[in-house]
């Protein structure tokens, strides 16, 4: 896959210089950095996602028909998240 990244002139100059010193390519450096970044991102469980959406833990004041209308509440919560 091809990815285009915009860097300011100074950062690009420094990246070029570092790549030459380390005898590597910009692509290899960016690929390594993206792998490291993605590896650090926490993987949420289904429970944690539902909790963040506010679907777990609403004992008082929550909808009484949540079991019967769960799909509607999930859709509504997901739409609300996308609007933020």
C-alpha cells in the first residue's frame, strides 16, 4: 500500500540525513514507527466497548426495556459516538 505523508522541510531534511547515516529508507523507518504506534494502542474487549458506550452499569435511571430493545440502544449509542 502506498501512503503519502506531508513533512515540513526541516523534518524531511533531518529524516533524509538520519536515513543516510543508518543506511535505511524512509519507507522502512515509517513502517517501523507505525508498527510500534499500533502495537501500543490498547485493544478493548467487547465489555469495555459496551461500558464506554454507556450500555453497562446503568442500574438506576436506565431504560427498563433495554433487553427487548438492545439493538436500538446500541445503534443510538454508536451514532452518538460518531457525532462527537
